[in-house]
């Protein structure tokens, strides 16, 4: 089940505001690639440049312990009074009442590259997400975590984008932006309320599609991916950005 943006929302001049309204009323929303591109003012060359950052990720040793082929980097920002500040690289700690695999376990990941952090599209995207987060909570200060991921799968194995299963991230806003898919089946996103009632089921298949969730009131999961052509690995590149009030 996909919760669509209504016709009134689709014709709105401000797709981000429309998505924020839907998010506050239902707990989940999807911005199409076209709507997000309009909001970012990004062209094809900007998206192609941004996608190249996924060729410079680092292995995730913690996922490898679970048999998952995943690469990633990690960055943390503070947003206050409209100003962004990139914090020094530090361990990623999962909040309580969130991901059951890693509560109480710090994980060290390679930091965002300078090129990634300074990419105009990345900065514009965080600005759009800040507007959406403000619709959920009037926070004076936001803790913003940025996670670029690449999950791969070879023949005979499932690539698990979410090895923890149905979970929450312990934040206010959780977002997942599809950067690209290659030779992949599966990867279906699902969101439900805290009582397990389904709110959305959708496969993000067009690069630039953005899934938004109110993490305070929803749980989310992504099904495994597997290759279409078994002679090549399946691959799914996403960017997860979360906002939590400080």
C-alpha cells in the first residue's frame, strides 16, 4: 500500500510543504524524484555528481559480522538558529528504545568525505529536511545524523538493508533517499504504526525518491535484495538522514 500525495498536494507550489503536511497527518510520506528535484533546484549533472560519492564508501565491519555486505560512512551535525555545524567524527551510538541490535554498543565508522559534506546537493537536501522536521517539532536545536549506505548481494544470498528487521531509529524524523539500484530485486520499504498496522509499502526504484517517516510514531523495515542476473551482484545505494531534537 502506498499513501499517495493527494491531487491537492500534487498541484501545490511547494512539494516539501505538501509532504510535511501529509507526514504530520499520517506519519509517513513519499516525495517523488520530480518533486524532490524541484525542491532542491538540482539538475541531472548535480545528481550524477552526488551519486559518485557512493563509490568512496568504506566497509561496515559490524554488518559483516551478520553476513551483510554493506559499505557506509557517517557524519553528525548540529542545526541551531538556521546554522549548520559539522561535529568532529565520533562513535555512533544507537538511542534506547530503537534498533535492538546495537543498543548500548558504540560503532565507529569512517567519516563523511569533505567532498560529500560540502556537496551543494547534500546541503540543499538537509535544508529541505530541516523544513520537514520543523513541521513535526518546534525544536530549538537538532541533532542530525547522515548515513550513506551501499548494500550488495550475490547469488545465493540476500542483501539485507535492515538486518535488525522492523525497528525505529529513536529520532523525530527519519528519511531514506534512493540514490540508485543496480541488478536488484526486492528492497521493499514498509512502514507501520506502533501497533503494527501497515501504513505504507513501496519499493523505491527511481533515484531521487525520498521516504519520510515520523519515527516517534512509526516502525520501518526494508526487505532483502537479490540479483536479477546471478552473474553480477545486486546493489542498492541510499542516504539515510535523521533529525532528533536535542
